[in-house]
């Protein structure tokens, strides 16, 4: 089956397929704006005569990885009309998308899955988890008063201070989206969202929350704090709504210390997988990754069924990455017996920091000697992955 890239003339057909598959309606007046919004997307499609049977969007982004930026292809809008399902159309689109992203130097890919097991088959793995806590009114207890102050803003009064806070916060994690100002205005602020920024006594912006209050409920859609003072200051601001709300829900990074430091930490807490990530170009990712103990060498023998250019053996150490591949298609020439064998899912989970090498070894996802696993564990720095956005 032939996969081809859609042109602007095909955008309306793509929108019709999305509306049918995802069960929504775009008003006629909004169609020009929607079409403008996908101009930077690479949309791949499979046609049956003049009918667009299936399609997939690749959106160009950057993600922050250890203070560096990596080009990322965001997979979205994967859809098929019911009469064309279970014909392998989506599989063909996904495999072609990997080639397209590699050609565009998008070395990693992220997506929000409708089904985790489906995308795992193609090499994507869990990137991050979200933590949602629900706090009842009686548990809105103030902490000690902080020296700073709170200022409220809105989408219309957006300023670059919040962007700077977010950028500093990103350096603590892997996988977070590099947000441009337009992305903030169009995709981060939700309907009726408000913004509260915490300033310390030196008038330095140190944290913010995006939130809305409606029908006696406060929903904190995003909380970012650069230090504990800001965290406590934002919590006290939330508590100031105690006469207005019955419950507060907060969406947090899974590693966020809420609610540990609260007077009543026993609150309803839900933790669930959120986004998935995949390495598209293993060689480039391994070259950029900040491995430790570079004086000690270690072989990784990598398998990638759907991106065969990644198949091979990679020697880590001596300040460089050496690659051993067959020129004609992927398998390593005379791979050494020693080393760690793993697939692209496991390597993605490790490099993004979602799982440690030893964790995956204990679950049977990595094969090698105990000594090699211990060395791999030492080589990989302690990382924390998280992701706030949606596309």
C-alpha cells in the first residue's frame, strides 16, 4: 500500500477523517484557522481511490534533555475510517513515519497513546506518569507565611517570566517540551485559566500555577516551583480559596513532593502513565547522551524491528561511541559475545530516565552479566522524566 504526504489541498479531507474518528465537529467559521494550524505538520496518508482511508500527523517539536534540546517528532491525529481498519494501514503509516522523522533529523518521537500496548509493539515506551491529588476543603491548612508575594495574570497578560520559570524547571527533567510563546498562548492556557506567579522577597519569579475555579472546585492544571519557598507560597495561595471551594485537584509531575510536606498528606492520589517516547536514531541519541564513567567500556547490542537502521552493537566508553553494523541492513557483523542485549523500548525508557537499567534487568528486559549491568547502572546518570503538554 502506498503512503504519501498530504498537500494543503488535502487538509479538508484530513479534517473530515479526524472529525469522524474522534467524534467532534469543527464549525465552518473555524475551518480556515484549523487548516492554518496544521501547515507545519507533515501528514501522511493512505488513499482508496479518491478517499483518504487513514492518516497520521508528524508535528515538529523540541524536547529538553539534560539542558540540551533534541529535535522531536510528535505523532498525533492517527485515524482510520472503520471500513478500512484491521488492514494494516496504521502499521504502514507508523513505519513510514519513523523513516520520515529520521530523514528530518528528529531523533526521538513522543505521542499520547489511545492504547499503550499497541504503540509498544512499534517501539514506543512509557515516558512519564502524571500524579493527580484531590484535597478536601478541611485539609486546606496554611503553612508558615512566606516573605514573597503572589501576582495573578491571564492569557491576555501573559509575560515571559512564566516562560523563564518553565525553562529553568525543564532542566531538572528529561523529555519536557520546549515551549514557544505561541504554544503557551494557544495550547497551554485552558479555557477560563488563570495564572498565579510567586515572587520571592527580591521580586524574582520562582513559581507559578495555572488554574481555574468553577462550581466550588479549584483545578490546578499545572504547578511549577523552582524551590520550596515558592511551593509553599503557592500552596498558601491555594488555601486562600477555602471560602470559595469544596475541593482542590492538582495535576503534578509524579516526582513532585506534594503532598509529603502538607499538614495532612493523606489525600486521594492517582498516578497513571501519560505520554510515550521512542528513540528514532539510536546512534545520534547515544552520542549526545551524557554517560558517566566513560573510561569503562561496555557493549550494547540493540534490536529494533521497525527501525532497522538502529540494529547493531554500540561500544560505550573512552569518551566516544563506536558503532558496529552491517552495511546492507542492520545486524551487527560478528557481534561480541559480551555486552548487554536490549530492544529499542528498553533503551528509550533508560535514556529518558523513566526506568533504571537494573530495574529492567531484574524484570528480564535486559540480558547480560550482573557485572555488565552494574557498570551500565553506573554509566547512566540519575534522571527524572516528565511531560506536561498534549498534542
